[in-house]
């Protein structure tokens, strides 16, 4: 990691919080731990962070309330919720507030770091692509206009086709985790949404078939990978 990215970590379980902070620091992040939402928000106002990891159930101010206040000050900063809750309505509430991801306890430290890295790659990708245009092999993909072009031929993609292809491009030649894509685009990673995503993957393969150097492959048990010799 070229520079230390700052993470605001709010977790009222002292032991878990310290373990998370130490692990993130070992991975090269500048992680700062706060035991409740009130202390976390004061720190957020004073400092500049690249990402927030917030426990939902905290004293003084819960994670949902804290996230809403953070969003009112900075609409773009990525937020990951940590929670023991698995109720669908709680997860939906988190995404309505603007969560970028949602991890239920217990979870592995490796999973948290993976999700952090995936979100930060996506954020950096957005910042580095002012035109929001990807070059994929012989194709050009305009994410704003939702148009895929090749040899003068243009195909207007649906919103979900465009969002899914955009994620694949942002993770080109890397694994796009299935649950991450589902939560990002469909909000809920249930069985029916998973089947829906499979359908859209099939549609994208048909759209891209004119360039045989491009391929979307299944990575069993993990997700998908966009194989391409060229993505700018």
C-alpha cells in the first residue's frame, strides 16, 4: 500500500475493536478506534478519513444514526456496517442510509480487509475516471450514457447491465465477489437476486461476444472475472 489510508473504526466491544484496529494497522491502514457513536462522530468532524467501519449497536449513538450524520457531512465516504443482526429489515435499513457493505458477526478479519480493499478500489476507480469511459478490448463502454460501442455499432444497456459491467470493469482480470456485486446492485444477496444476476451475466456475454479476446468466467463459489487484454 503506497500510502496509509485512514479508517474510522467504531466498535463498543473493546476486545473486538482492539483486534480489528491491530489487524488493520498490520495491513497498512491507519485505523483509529472509538467505543461509541458520539466519540466516533466527534473524531469524524476533526479528521479526514477514507472509509468508515461502524458497529450498528453502540451506546450513546448507534451506527445507523452515526452513518446518517456522517453522510450529511460527506456524501461520498464509504461506510461498512458491522452487526450481529441478520434481520433483512436491518440490512435494508443500512443500505437505505447509504452503506457500501454490511458484514454480520462473526466474520473473519481477512473478509473485512477484502471488502475494504474492494470498496477502495472502486472509489479510486471512480475518481480516476472523470469521463467514466472504459476501454475493454475493442469495445468502449460509457457508464454514464450506458452505451457499449464497437466498430461504430452502439448498444444501449439497461441500468442493471450497465452497473454490473461497470463493476466487472472496475475489477477487470480480478475476481468480482458474487455477494459484493449482489449487495451493491441488488441490495439483497438472496437466491432470487442471485439467479437474476446470472441472467444479466449471460446478457453481458452476448453483448461482448464480438471480441473473442474478452470473456466473463465463473469462479466457482466466489464470483466472476472479466478477462480482457485491455481495460483503461
